[in-house]
């Protein structure tokens, strides 16, 4: 299935978080913090939203940091995705 976001929406997939600490201790899933770094999977076209012209500044394949409580999570074909607004993107990771 292919996801096509609308307007200023971005589909992202979480970058895997570390399962061990720097000293080698194992962290169970319940103790791991939700990652805020993700890969961009699909990008909407932008356009006029609430009377403002929105130009998309992220592209497919970019790695981004986004707001902690942003977006909605979906499971499609066994994969977990999050759909966020471009305004929830804090930075690109280069």
C-alpha cells in the first residue's frame, strides 16, 4: 500500500532507538523513550492552508527531529508510521 499525504502533512518512520546503554546495559522496551528522530517516507504538496501559502521544505529520505507529542500513529501492512504536519518538524539531521 502506498501512502500519499495531503497538503502540509508528512509521513515518517521512526529511526530505531538504542536497546543498550553506553555501558552495555539492556533497556527493556518499556524503559525506552519514544524516539523523536525519523526518516521522511512521503511528503504532501503543500499549498494554501488557512490562507497562508505553505512550501514544503522537507523531502523524502530526509532524517528529521520532530515535536514529542506530534502526529498520529498508524500501522499499515505491518509497518508503523506517523503522520505529522510540517510545522511539527524541528530540524533536519545532516
